[in-house]
C-alpha cells in the first residue's frame, strides 16, 4: 500500500490538452478581438482610400487644363496629342466644366458605354462604403464617369476611367491592412496573454496543482497551499482554498481518530460486557442480604450496572449514519434528576452542593435513558469544573432546574465554576474539539447535543451568567 501511495504521489499532474487549455483560448479570444477591431477600422478606411484615389485621379484633369487654355483663344489638341494625354492620365475621356459651358479635351475612339457615374461632390458616407466594397469584390471590368471639383473649386473636371486600376489598388491596400492587422493582433495578443498569464493563469495553475497534490493525500498538512500575499480575488481564492484544505485535513484526521477509537472500543466492549455481567450477578446476590445499608444502596447499584450493560450495547452508536430514535414517555423530571445526582461522586473533604430545583410533579415527554446520559454528562462536567478550582471560600454548587415555557420546557444545568473558556466556546458540542476542560475529549457534549437534537430540541450555553456555566435545553412539548 505504501508503494502504491508513493507511486501515485510522484505521478505527473493531470493537464488538459493544448486546445482545451485556458491560455490557448485566451490568446485566441484576444487575437479575434483585435481582428474584430481592425475590421471595424478597415470598413471606413477602405472607403477613404477609394475616395482619395479617385480625387487624385480627378486632380490630373487640372494638369490637362494647362495644356489647352479654356476660352475663346483656347488651343485645340491634335489627335496624336489627345492620345498621348489619355495615355498619360490612363483615361478614356477628359473634359473640363465651367458654369454654362463644357470643353472636351480628349476622347478615346473606342469609348464604350459608361457603367456608373460617381459625383464626388455629392457622394454620402454609406454610399461611398457600399461602392468601395462593390469595387473591391466585384469590380474590374466597368467604365466609371468621375465628376468633381478641381483646382480652386471654380471649375469641375470630368473623366472616364477603367475600374481595373482602382480594383488592383484596393486589393493591394487590403492586403497591406490584413498583414498589419495580423501583426498587431499577434503583438497585442502576446502582450495581453503575457500579462494575464503572470497575474491570472499561473496562480490558477498553482491552485489546480495544489488541489491535485492535496487530493492524493489530504491528511498531510504540508500539502495545504500557502496563500500568496495578494489582496485581489486570486489572493482571496488562495486564502479560502488554504482554509478549506486545512479544515478538511483536520476533519479527516479526526474521522480517522474516531474510526481508530471505535475499533479499540469494539475490542474492549466484549470483555467489558462479561465483567459487568459478573458484577450484576454479584449485586443481585447482595440485594438478598438483610443488612439495612446493603438494602439501601443495592437498588442504585443494580440500576447503574443495568445502565452500564445498556451502554455497552450502544457504545458504538455515536457517529453512525442513523441513530436510534428516542423512546419518549412521560417522565417525572425531578425523580430523574435525583437519580442523576445519586450517580455522581464528589470529593468527601470538599463537598459540592447538588441542588435539585425541578418543581414537584413536573412531567416531560422524553426518553428517560437518553436524557439520563444528557443530564449526567452536564452534571459531571459541572462537578469537574468546580473541582478544578482550589479556592476554599468559593460557593461550590451545581443546580438542575426546569421551567415551563409557552410552547416548550426548559431544563437548566448551572454551576458556580470558572465557566467556559472562549476557545472552548468556538467549538462547543464538537467531538475532540469542544471540551470545556483541559485533557477532555468533548465527546460528552457532542453526545448530549446529538440526543437533544434527536428529541427535536436545542441546547445552548447561556451568556446571561456573570460566573460559572449555564446550559439551557429547550424541548418542544409536541414530539419531533
């Protein structure tokens, strides 16, 4: 078994496949987000590029106007000069307009039908974006008539061009934007990934590794994660994880302690029953003796031995998944308290007053055997608490009283001892942690709380007393 544990402890930690890792997804999301932002930037930028390209083409008309003066004395171009001008401007038609008149500078002989007219002076943004994507995706074989102001704006130019050069220029521009966007996305993604990897992913992987190591041996306190000194959510998560692991490790050790204790008790239980059975036979014979003192104490001795035998039958009941249900009956509480006090032993040289303050004739619906254990545990704890104080002048008293409330009955066990320490109050009614005295196990209070809860009631340590301890048990009159 030890070899298997060591082999499991040195086994590699489980890690997800690369495509399922958070780091890969984070990088992909960051890159896609940057690319999405670049797309939003690309939409207006491609329209702006088209407009600038068309405006630059239109401005060449103003250069052509220098060739021929506009007016009555204007110079007419020869056919050869027109061909040279059209080749220089990469156009099919060039004309200049002024208010009231238009002059054709050059016209190609094979000029075909114009597919679209673009007036830069009247074009809107949405229309410009639509035509930009149309030219980018489907353009290239059409003729475009381009009209717009030139020079100082006093005249306008008109030019007919092929869409193919515009289509090629837009493709080159789009390719450059794509390469630039990919570079920016990769760079920003790497930066964001690096920052988040240092501040988020590494601490998460550290917590995952700590949980995996802790899960292989949760009882080892050295496997509890040591929280980093961070005040953010990661620091809080590590702190809570460390607290949870420490609590779980302590609980598992306590459960193992309980299991070992149960195993030891089960081994002792068989021999103890035989010893108690023999003592019961002897007590039965003592009860037949005519001595008055024997006749007085023999019944109490027989009842104590009977209870001890019953306890050996149910000594392992605490901690089982299902506890036996209380067998509730109407009980004279004052008589039950008297039996509890008779079973307690005190130091003869420093006696303790055991006060039965239960009203005469008060009856309560409960399991007498289980509540004998409850009151006996509380009375014994109170006596031990008082005996721990060595002062002679102190009042040494344990009082059990009862009060009828509107819907329940309250049983109170009160003493004049030193009280319950603040540390014991934090873990009260918890086995092995809630002992009210040094060296105790806390099992008595844990069993007491379990029996009270099985009766549908509640037990609590009252804060109203200035000295000593006061336990209050509230039992509903209707059975739970």
